[in-house]
């Protein structure tokens, strides 16, 4: 296990995202300061411990979810919570955001009684149209020239319909805002958004012109953490409202 001096309460993530428990596991703290993991409690009462990952400044950390490294049981439970949280938004179609949002989109759509979903993507097939794309940049996709794209063959599935965006997390809000603009230009009505994790509340400002914050729903929320005595402590005012 890492020591404070060589990792300041961070560790490899292999064991994480694999199971839900009824209580916070014994080796993790249920209250700050948090060391290595941050326990979140879902609406059904079960606990999922997320690894804490230090940001480049070394003074702050965030709780992490990597959906395509999670167990099937955890992904299914989060999808269930997301669908439950978004059930009152009246969505007629789900649109999944790349890349990790696609791990949840089909499951959320199924739980909302929809037979399929619309995947958005970054790669451009030769038949794609540039007017059905939107530039996007975020913490995880900062490179210039990246564009979010809708396959024109799927246009009839979103035109005139209430669409629910699905992603693994919302953090800066850049990708989600781009998706809202793209789908609105494609003729969709944005019913809302469902994510597994609201990661802090930085996204609220980015989304204010495209989607009200109360229509962004989540299975759980996580604050920003600051390095402190004995571990990581939540930064005041950064915990998002859930759902």
C-alpha cells in the first residue's frame, strides 16, 4: 500500500469499481479526511467506493469512475439509478456520449422502456456531414479539432423528439454543452441529462445556456478534494446536488 510520502493517499485502481456494499468497507473512512477512497451512497442505500486521484497541482484530488473498467454489476446498478433519477423527464430517445457514456446508454434506454439508443461519436465516417458535428474540448479531450458527431442516418430518431443525454460523468460541462447544441441543431428537444457522477459543480456555468441544472440527474455526486492533514478533505461549496 502506498505511503503518504510517495502518493499522498492514492493507490492503483485495479480493485475499485468492482462491487457495491451495504456499509463503507472497514479500511475506508466514512468521514473526512479520506484516504485512498471516497465512499458514495446510492439512492438504494448501497455504497460504492471510488479511488481518489490527485490532480496535476498535487494540492487537489477528484473521485474517479472508469466505467469500462467496472464490473457488470456496478455498471448495471448505476444505470438503474440513472434511469430512476431521470424517469420524470419524459424522454423519448436516449443519446449516448462518447466514450464512456456509451457503457451506460443502452442500459438506461432499456430501463426507460426504449428499444434502442443513438450513439454520438468522435470519428468521422465518409458519409457524415459537417453540419451534424460540434467542436468539443474537455479535461480528458483537450486536443484542438475534436468534434462530436451524429450519424446522419440516425437523424430521424432525434428530430422532433425529447432526447435524454447519457454520460458517465459531468465535470467541466464542455462535452455535455456541445452535445446539447448538436442535438438541438438536429431538431431534438433536450429533455435532460443522466450521468453516473456529478463531479463537483463546475459544469453548472457551462450548461446554463443550454440545459437547466435541475434537469441534469445523477446516481451520486462528488466534491473537489483538497490536500490536508491526514488525507483529502472536501472543498466547501463544491458538492453538487443529487439527483
